[in-house]
C-alpha cells in the first residue's frame, strides 16, 4: 500500500495510460472471436482504466477552458470523423440494438452539456430530473449512462481525495456485479454437457449480437476501473508534456486503423457510419 501511495503521475502520463487502455480494449472488442481468450480478457480489462482517467481530465478541462464553445466544437469535429469507423469496430457493444450508437466523443460532449446545466440550474431537484432524462439519451452512446455519471461525480464531489476515488470505485462495483451476471451465460455454455441447452444459449447470444468472449471478459473491466481510480488518486497536479490534441487525434485514427484491418481480413463488411 505504501508503494502505491508513493507513485506519482502527471497529466500527460495518465492520458497516455488511458489511450493505451482504450486501444487495447477496442482491439479486444473488434477481434474478440479470433484473439486467444486470455489475451482478449487482459486487453478488455485495461480498457476499464480509460474513461475513469479521461473523464477526470474532461472535468478539469471544463473548469479551466478559455472557451467552452471551442472545447465543444473540437470534440464535435473529431466525433464526426470517428463515427465513420465506430459502428465497424464497436457496433457489437450497442446494448439497445437500435443501430444508432454514437462514439465516446459524443458522450463527452453530452457530459459537458450536463456540467453546464449543473452550473446553470440552481434548483437541484430540477437538475437531477434533467440528469435522469439525459441518462436515457446516453443509452445511445458509448458507455451509456456512465458517460454522464462519472463526470458528474468528479464535478459534484468537492473533497479532492474523495472525488478522485469514488467515480472509479462506482464504475468498478457496477461492472463487477453486471460482469459477473453477464459472464454466467458463457460459463454455462462452455461447461454444460447438454447439447440442447448449449444450442439454445448460442441462439440467444447470437440474437443479442454480443460475442460470448466479451460477455466472459466483462468483469475484468471492473479491475481496470478501480486501477484507474488509484492512478487518479496519485495524480500530482502537474501537466507534464503538452498533449492538447493527443486524444482528439488518436481516437478517430485508431478506430480507422482497426476498421481497415477488420475489412481487409473479412471480419467485417465494409461500411462507413454504419451504412
């Protein structure tokens, strides 16, 4: 524990860790059916780091930005570019099955709007009603309602040490519970000796569109989220190297590379924006 407390990270280092976790998670999701299961689960797990870290810096960016409109505008530009490749790489995580599933940059924009409303709507019960309504809309975005819950926790909790830890722990507990339930299906499938039951499970899972490998890996996302909370807890407040455009550029770029590999290897049919 003393070793963990002695670690110190600047903003640049934490953002690099978040980007590595994001790429690993997206590779795991895109190639879940062909990667060795232990590797896929490990890559999926480190993805839990990403939004816990990035949401913290989104909130810090909101607090210190010189232009809220330009901040939103930059995100929107790269969100549109990334959306061309998002359905190919991450469409399988569309839990609503609507086919209308926006990438994480749209979720961040939605979170920034929510933070602005938090500052604007002084009647707190009214804000929380609006927040719940916004959570329903977020179901059509990457990470769904956690895209809003994590930033609002980082913003609403005032005690610094507490706010650094709580969001990641909340995400971790949720994915530990949800992941355990999710993992039961593939565990039963892989361990049952009943071919009829196995066939029924396979049919249901295929109808859902979620590979069993991802369902099996979901609990490991919790470990990444809790690790992300520990890393943010040890943020030293220093900026480190300049990285203003790091996430903006890497996000659509890595989705494009993964999508091209999927198209080239026949793992996905060619499409842009899901069409």
